[in-house]
């Protein structure tokens, strides 16, 4: 019997050994796996080469051949002459029809009170055409073909896409001309002829991801929302049915040269001439903030809106830190910042201008601008009347005798007074542990006596489960009931939370919005490659009509600088502002990723012990064993045996 | 020891029954739940398709005009005659050409039409009388005295599907019918070779299935020039202006496309869908610096360097974002003022008269010099209007070549009517459709057979119902296409072959095929080992033990018997 037990434990032991060995073996199979993979791969590649045999020699044999044009190949020579439509030969024409497209470029430089320099490039292409009509043939001149094809294929009404590196510090820098959240942001209004908006959106994001070399293909239903009020069309058209709107952000997107190059390629002059020569990536990405964007929308050509046209606005905003550039003296020049100077305007541009904001420097006591320009212009921008020195690059005199323009700003005094922005916001996560937490959003109204409403949009991924009943809005210590709440709960792995609120901000106050959440457990394949870095939650978007101190210009078709004409202005007393908060970085409970192998060992043991003993009980034959004699008795017996005496 | 014996028996029975439960319930359960889903595929039909036997049938009508046959002969003329021609291409592919020839005499209306003053008018009025279906041909045999054709021309090939054949001088009235037929047959064959499918075209179209012997390289180069058959093409015209500071170029591409390209594409619409766009690229430079030739006073671009010309330009051309059809690029390059004029030289150092080149399966490029249109002291930027009829003539010729519209030189004595405003004659379209149908069939069969082979070899691949559906529809379309080719219905054959190619590509490139293809083995081990090892080892051991005990018992019994 004892032997039996012994054999049983031996079996168990072997079993353990075997299982451990096999587990080790399975580790090894991971190493050899790619061999398997390649073996498996072979039939397919073989069959694919069969598929493509004809294509491959074509590449090798690609030959250039002279085109022989036979007389008959030009069938219409005779007929065109009779029709009289063709011009006899290329001629230099004195009068030409006004082209249907127009290109403008503009650079605004604003010295910021924090000592930084804000440079904003805007390139605008206007094209008088009608994408809404379903005509197939499209002929592009200044408008980039790739974007035109996207618009017409996907029936896009408006498209806004931005790539941003860094966070715009509203408290230090004031309002930007064009706000953008960190990472990538994409919002699109589709035409109402689109039947399956979600499928079109998916396809569109994939195509855009190819055009801009960005990970926009990661936009899916889990990070797409349909805001009901925050993102209204900026162009003409009164479609307000938000089922044709899609909004998504990728706060984690890293913006770099590979996004800038395709963006520059969309410009009619590329980076060969005009202001775009300044856009050298090694300098641009050495900055505190960089945001590049593409906005496409239909706009009116005139006041009555008889003719419409498409507007493509390419913008690039960059903030340079003067202190990190090394020199202790505060001096800024085009060459120092962009390592290039300007020699010409883009020949295709109808206007090419540089604006320098000299509002804070009316008598030249703060900084000195060289070369000096007699041209001054005033523009109302973001509720403020600003004065600009203007350099017109289409005039040869701008470049002077050296035929190159290198703007230089030399500061005389470092003091500056900061005009506090009327609206700004911040956000953070509170709480401890990995189970629950709380999102705090703070909105500041710095207007001394006016209160104004703001629209807050929050899109939170599903793995932060918001407890909407814990939502509190307090300003000045009192409960501030939002006048409008649109909340769409999340669905796990399907869609994010969407929270939109209209909140009235009392004058000179801080409004705090808190909501608690619980962190969900993800499946182990859903974690990012660096799960301990944390998960990003996109910025909140705060849109508002802020009371203006000066009368705003409501005529959107009047000639005005590009930077002040982006957001349409409906009334004189207020101006539109959009503020993005910081994105959040939230830690989720992260498992130990070597876990599967531990699980294998553990289950193996549990199954072996549980099932093994059951099996043993069922199959073992039992017999009554005589109780074994005590130790003393056994010893006595041994002695007796040796002595040859009968046992006890 | 009876009780222990009973206990032992019970233990053995328990072990056996557990083993039985595992084998009867556990194994099938495991098998069923871990099975990869593989929908049924029409494998036998696919293997049938692997051996492709194509028969192309063309209807030919030979119409004798008055004065070519005597009434007695007319009675004896056979109504129809079928001629088969069998060609084996390789062990898996064989071709058979069938020409079904019908003989009849001309009707009175046709006689009237044939009495028109010129061949072109006769051709038109014959076309008005009756429209012959796609893929068929009508040959009118006209008497030797007919004034329709010039002296040295024996055969006139019209813009549609008709040909006029002048009967030879030696075939005066009074010869026997056999002599007449013997005289006509080789000439009708010649006409067929020009106007209908030729063996060279069809074998070129089969290049997907059949590997060429290296001997006929010239033929390959010819067949490689044209784009592969595709359900759609994107045509892009690009105006390259490397110097927008001195040249402000204007081209009426919209009107030119309407006038020159659209008629051709409308005619080609049964073959494929086309979409056209155009763009202007500024500051687009060529990849090579042209050399200045003092003797000619011009810049020269050699044929050898042309391969490098387009590379930097191509990066800016941009791929079509909205579709995955092949793109035909046509570039019009206007050299900058400092590098004008620019001429392209061919391999023999001769100036190319059209100043244009084309690259197989890519597109064409034309250099358009504008320096002659302004004086040396002209004020820059100069506004230049581009003569589109000159440009489009070149591009149209290139487009025909790239789309595979063959313009093989006709044999002596043939007069080919210049193609009309559409840029392509009906019979040229037929030839294209013949070769495109065959090419589609060849490509689709290759795709389907290689997919079937692949699925057969790798058991890990999941075959979903939609893939099986695509495969079945591809197979049935292929069968229909082959049948329609056999019946001579060219239009339907092309239609079905296009459907077949679409369905087969869709099935072949379906991403769901890849889902479980690389299911890692370590994960499989991780799932199975904890389950199988602790369970199977005791069962196996006890089974072994029972087996050995039984053997021992038998041996004991044997010993007892002995």
C-alpha cells in the first residue's frame, strides 16, 4: 500500500515536472514562432506572386518611349477650327477673365507679455465652385487636389482639423487667434445627402490619416461624439441637425515633421516661395507651442451671398520662447526664429502681408522695430482694437536694397502689463487610489461686471465611468444650476460619455464643476503599449460669446486681415471665444502583464490537485490496513530479528 | 481477498468510465468548440476553372454586292460556314477561335448605300441601315469595278464594324464558286485579323496565367505598355509650372477634356469607368538638369535620363485619396524661362517631334515650350494661354496607347478610316473588349484558384459566409463569362468578367481571412495545457496500468493452462 501511495506521489511529481517543462516549452515556442509564421506565410506569398507576376516585370521593364503622334490621333484639329473655340496658338493675352480662385497669405507676430513671441501664419485659398453639385470632373488650380477629392467624395460641408504640440497657456499668453487642443482634433459637418454618416466618417478619418500622416485612423466610435450645441457650422448653411456632425480628439497624438510636410504640400507655392519658406521644421518644433490646422468651409463672396465659394484656411500658430533660445538680451528677428529671411511673396498670392502687433508699443518705448514701416492698420480682434505695423510683401520696396526682409524686434524694457483674458479654464483630476476619482473643471470669468453664458463640452472615454448624479456646478460658493444639460451616457467599448452644459458665469467669479467617476478594468489587450503612462482624456471645450469692449465688425465679407475673420461675428457687442482646457492623464488599474503565464501555472496546479484527488478517490481500491505497530514495538522487533528471537 | 478484488474492479471500471466520458463527450466538445469556421467553397468548380478552355466566337457576315456572284452561284453559296482554329497556350490553358461566317447577297438598300461616292459615306449609310452587335463584323464584297476605293486599295476598314473588300481582278464573273471562295478566304482572314481578335492580343491578355517564354520580349513590352484591366481608372492631367514668377499659365482644361477626352471615354464606358481631374503644380521641378546644346540653341533632355525625370514630380502628384483605381498621369511641363526651349531626344539623338514621352503603365509627359511667345525683353510675369488642341492630341494618343487600344499597322492594300470625333473606331473597341474580357477571365481564375489553394493549405484560416458567397459569385460569373465568350456575346462576356474580377478580388483581399492566420502557438499551449495535462496524464496512466494488469492476467492464465 505504501508503495502504491509512493507511486501516486511520484505520478503527481512527474505531472508537475511535466507541466512545468511544457510551460517552459511553450515559452520557447514563442521564440520559434516566427519560423512557424514564415512557413505558414509561404503559400500565401507564393500565390500572391502568382497574382503579381505580370506587375513585377512592368516595374523592371518600365521604359520610356517617345510618343509618336500620328496625324489621325489628333482627330479634332479640323473640327475645332470650325467650331472656333480653340485659340490659334499660345498668345500673350492682355486681358484675362478673373480667375475663380484666390490665394492670400499672412503672418501676424505678437510679442507676448510673458516675453514670448507668438507668430501666426494664415494661408487662405478661396475657390468659387460648387462641391454640392454632383459633378464628377474637378479641375484644381490653387486648391489642393487631394483635399478637393476628399470633400467631394465624402460630401463634406465643413472640415476642421488641427494638430497641436504643447498647450496654449491662456493666462500667460492671452487668447490665440485660433484655439486648438493638444493633440489632434477633427470635426466635420457632412452634407445632408449623406445616408450613413458613421461609415463615411470612418472612411474619411482613414483617408485623412493618410493625407496628414497622422494616427487619425484611431478615431472610432469610442472617441467620436455628436455635440448638440458646441460646434456650429462656421461657414454658410443653416444645417443644425447635429446628426451630420462628428467630433473627435486624439489628445495623445504627437505632432512632428511628418505632419508638417504634407501640410506644407497643400500650399500652392509649397515651401518654395512666400511666407512658407519660413516654415522649417527644425526651428518650428523647437518651440513652446505649435499648432497647425486646416479649415475648409463654404463662405459667401459678397454681402447678399449671391455667390458662394469654398474657403481653405491653413493656419500655423507657433510660440517661441525667447529665454530658451539662449541669448540673455531680448531680441527677436525672422532669421533668428526661422533661420530664413523673406525675399519674395508667393507669386500666386493676391495679398501677402506681415502684421506686427504694436498696440502695447505706441511710442516705441517698449521695443524697437526695424526696418520701420509707414503702414499701420487697426483691426478689431478678440474684442479688442489692436494696432499693427504692416509689411506688404507684394511691394518690392518692402525688401529694400538688400532684397531680403529680416524683421527685427529689439526690446528696450522688459516690463509689461498683462491684460487678463476675460475667460479661461482649467481642469484636473482629484482623488486617490485606483478605483474612483473626481474631475474638476474651473472656469474663470474675469469680466468685472458682466456675466455671460458658456457652453461646456466634455467627452470622457467609457473607461472612466462618470457618476452623473454627483455632478455639481458651484460659483461663488453657491449652487449654479445649468440652464441646459445634454448628457449621453457611455456604452462600454462603443461610445464615450458626452456632457454638454450651458452655464451662466457670474461676473468676476470662478465656477467649479465636479463629477465623480469610477475607473473601469480593461481587457488585457486593450491596454496601450505603455500602460503605466496613463490614459489621456481629451480637453474640455468651452465656447462662449464674451462681451466685447469695442464694437465688433459684423460684416464678414469686408476686406479684413485673415486672423480677425475666422469666427463669424453676429452681433457687435460680443465676440466668440473657444477655450480648451488641459487634457487629463488618468492612471487606470494596470495588471501585471506576465500574468497569463502565472495563470497557466496556477490553473495547472489547481486542476491537478482538485481533479487529481477526485480521480484518485474514484479509481483507487481501498482496503483496511492493520494499524501499524508503534515505534518502540518496531525497534524491539528489529532487535529481536537480529537476535533470532520470534517477533512480538 | 474477494473484497479487494471487487474494489480493484470498481477502480478499474471508474477509470474506464472516466476515460470513456472524456473520449465520448470531452473530445467532441473540444473539437466542436475550437473548430475554425470554414464555409463551403465550390472546390470542384474551381479546379475545373484551373483548366481554362476558352472559346472565342465571332460572327462574320459576308455580303456579296451586285456584280460579284452570278445568280447560279448565289444559289449554291452555303448559308453558314464555321471555321475553328485551336491553339494550345500551355498545359492548363487552351484557346479555340470560332468564326461563324454567314453568306448573303446585299439588299437593295445596301446596294444603294454602296453606290455612295466615297467609302466613308458608304460606311456611314451602311451603319445607318443596320447596326451590327458588339463583336460581330460585316464584310461587303464589292465588284472590282467599284469606284469606292482608290486604285491601290483593296480593303477599306470603316469606322464601325464594316469592311469593304474589293474582289480581285482575276475573279471575273464566270469562275466557279470554289475558286471564288478560295480567293476570298485568305483575304477575309486578313480582315478578321485586323478587325477582330488576333492570337497575339489574346495571348498577351493571358499573361496573368501563362508565363511567356523569354523569346518574344518585344511582344511583352508591347503588352506591358497598357494598363492592366481594372474596373475603373483615374485620369489626372497636371500642369507643371516650375517658374510661376515668369509664366502665368492658363489652360482651358475643362473645355479640352469635354471636347477631346470625354467622347473617347464615353465610347470606352463599357470597358471601365473613368474619372478625370486636373491640377496645377507650381514650383514642380524635373529630376534632371537639361543639358544646353550649343549647336541647336536649345536645352536637351536625353532618353536615358527620362527615367529620373518624374521621380521628384511624382511625390507631388499625390495619390488619389478617394479611390484605389490605377491613376493615369498626364503631365504638361512648361520649362522655366531660363531653360527654354527644352527638347526631348530619343535614343538616336533625334528630336522627338511631339516633344512628348510616355512611360508604360504610368502615363505621359509632354514638354511645352513657351519661350517663342514673348520677346526677350518681355515683362514678367507673362500671361500664356496654352493651345489645348496641340496638347490634347498628344495626350489622346498616349491615352489610347496606355489603355491598350492597339494601332497595329494594317497589311498592304488596306485602308483604315481615320477614327472620327470619338477617337476610337467600333472595331477597335471590340478588339479591346475581346482582350479585356480574356484578361479579366484569366486574372479572376488565377485569383480564385490561388485563393482556393491557399485556403486548402492553411487550415487556420476562417472562411466566413460572405467570402464563400463572393467566391461562389465569382465562380458563377466566370462560368457565365466563359459561356458568353463562347456564344459570341461580347458585351455580356465583358460585363460578367468584370463582376468576376471584382468578386474574386474582394474575396482574396478580405481582411477576415487574416484573423486567425497567425494565432500564436504559445497562447494555444497556454489554453490547452492546464486543461489537458492534469486530466489526461492520470487517465492515461491508469489505462496503461489496466492494460498491463490485463496482460499479466492473461499471461498467468496462459501459464496456468500450460
